[in-house]
C-alpha cells in the first residue's frame, strides 16, 4: 500500500495591521471676547473687583442701560456702566480712618506678639471733634491701604472702601507719600543724587523720588511706590542708617496734629 506523504501545514495567516487612526484635529479655542465686567469696573474706579461681583449678583449694575446679574460676564471696554442708587448708598456708608501709628504696631495681622494697628480703632482712641461717632460695624472689612513698618510711625490709612484702597496701592497708583527720616552717617552729594534716582532693590530699578535735607540730621523723602522697607534699604545703599522714620502725608491728606496712638475718620470732601 502506498503511503501518502504527510500533509504540509497550512500557510500561516498574515495578520493585517491596521494603520493607526489619525488623531482628531482640535481647533484652538477662540479667545474670549471683551473684558470681565468686574475688572472693567475696578479699572474705572467704581469699586474693587470683589465688590463688583457682589453688586453684579444683586443686579445693581447696568451695562448700556440693561441690568446684569451674571458673574463672569464679559463686555466691550467702551460700554456705559451705571450703578444702582442702592449701590451708591452702600458705598457711602463705608468708612476710611487715619491712624497715627506708634512704633511697635504692625499694619496688618498681629505677629510675634506685636498688635495690629486696627486694635487702636476703638472709641477711647478716637480723636475729638470728628464728623461721626464710632460704630462697631465700621470695623467690618477694615483693612490697611498700604503698610508702615513696625519700627516706623506716622500716618496709616485703613479703609472699607475698595475704591480708596485701589487709589492708594493699585499698580497704577500715582499718589505720593511724604516721610521725615532721621539718619546717622555721612551722605555725599553723589549719594543724595542716587537717593533721588538711580538705585535698585531686588534687581528692579526704583522710580524717581524727591529726597532733600530737612535739617542736618533729617531727610525728607517723597515716594510714589512702597517696596518693603524701601527707605531703610535705600539709605543703607548710600552708607546711612535710619534711626527714625515718620510718614507725615499721603497725597493731599496730612497727619497734622493727630496725636500719637489716636485715629480719626476721613472727612467728607477730604480726598487723597
């Protein structure tokens, strides 16, 4: 009997490899149009951004005559914005206080056992002859508009009004501040010129200042910025040591004869 040759194995099947599917093309998102309404209100000095959001939520803001109540809404930069009379009345109730801060008090939160300057805003420290009486609600949201170092004294502003805070400490603020500074050391004419313009702190040039001798021991500084411990560090760069620093003016508002450790309300018609 003839034997059949063994059957050859079937040819291996080729696996068909599918080409990877092309990744979907996603068009870049279109940039949002316009500017946030709250940001525009802040830029126009109507209120702070936080306050703007609260007013918008209440429906107290009109854009081109139409009430807006949606947070995050964007508008064109040239729109007309109007505040409801209730918003104006709410703003009018906010207070700003001026404190003659003593050495040993910090401007904001208590730290290292040193009290915050707001602790002075009590009836017993209110200077006589002011335009209004102290009320506890005047402490709610009261915050410093700028700082004054723990070892410095003079005029410190605290406010409930975001418009004033932005005016004094906003990035685009042009309000100048005047200081009397007692120093030790020898200052050359070149050093005085550098104090006026030419110094840098933290690798950033300082804005031009106005610095002159008030008397043989005291310099007068007028600044339009407020870097941390700026005057003390400026003086160190030209070989001086600050032994006393007092802020006597912010914009048009003078410290005047406000006693040390006392405070008063910003008067109606008084502005920075």
